[in-house]
């Protein structure tokens, strides 16, 4: 039995982030795979030790916009117009890289790509890729069937209800856009933080497990248009969304099957956490 309290809940926006921590892309439909949407966070920048690089430290990554073409990802500097193509299948060698505490295999890209990003960040970096058959497991405490994840922080999908952002923005002197939180799925017509209560949902062809709340960090304080870091919205969120020392906003999802979801699809709540 469906448990929707708001039958009109539907998908407002879908986003992918082809290169971790660079600009995202709004899409109209997405192929939900076990690791996340197709092309989502399959590329990542790492330092000389193979550690992942994000806007948490390198705020200027926000100024690199991405566009997916048939054969590549176009990366363009929003300020200067400089750009470079990142082919999907040009790789050199396999190396081990780290995302938080996970040490996972990846393959390197070309020397020219490494040089372009190194020049932009003014330090040596490498661009690495995760082929679909490379494994990085979702935390076994939350996985249901040994699911895998891309170079995302921990989970394949992030969902936020528009009602939650609307509630936050009422509390802020200067409202922030949804892109501060880098979601994959934005749901319209939700009550504030209603997604916190969901256990399993159906969107289009795909059934999702709502695994756990998303702990937020300083990346949310980086303006995605200017790369300037401030204190908000994290300072305000911390006042009313802190749980066990972590600031929560949005929900991490695991896809229980693969399929297509589209903007406009209805969100069906199959079960709620408080009803189990």
C-alpha cells in the first residue's frame, strides 16, 4: 500500500556530477545504475598520494562547469572560457586512490588532462576514472544486496525535498539555491524534512532504499557561482538539524534495481521508517 500524504509529489530536478566536486548538470532523465546515475562521479581529481580532492579545500573547483557529450565530458572555466575535453575511455594505468577511508582501484587519464587540472589548481593532481566493473562497496551497515558506489562520498544517490530547502531559506538572511547541497534528486511538493521519514520509495522504474540522512560539511558554504566561501547555510542548519554532532540535510539512497527516472515522475512512498 502506498503511503503518500501528498499525491502530487514528483521529481522537480535531476542532477549529475560527472567529475566529483566540479559543476553539476541538470538532466531531464537519468539512467539509475547501482553505482548512481550514469556518468555521475565516475571521474575524480586526486593528489600525488591518490587522495581525493574536493571543494572542501579547493573552492575554485566550483567554477569548472561540466557538459556531457556522446564521447566525452567538456570541462569549461566559467570565468575565463578555457576548456578541455575529457574522453570517457582514454586511460593509462590502474592505481589505488582513496575516498575518505575507502581505498579503491581507479585508472589514470592522459598526461595532458593531468597538466590542465594541475595548472588550474596550481599543484600536481591527477584525473582518475572508475570503470563500471571496478568495485567500491556501500557501507555494509546500510547496503541491502552488497551494492556498489562510484566516487561519491558514500552513497549512490542523494535526495532532497524542496520543502526542506524552503524551510531553511526562511531562516536565512540570504537564501541559498539547491546547488549548495549537490543533490541528485529533488522532490517537489514535500513538507519540510518529510524525506526523513521515508524508508522505501518508487520513482519511475526504480525502487530506492532511503539508507540514512546526509551529514553536511563546509562544501555547502561555497557559492557555486563565485567559489567564495562563507558561513551559511551550515551555521543556521547546525542550530536545528544537528544529530550526534553532525548537521543533517537530505537523504542518501540506494537503488534496489536499475532503470530510468525522469523529471515529473511521481514519488511513491512505499514505507516509512516509523511504520516498520
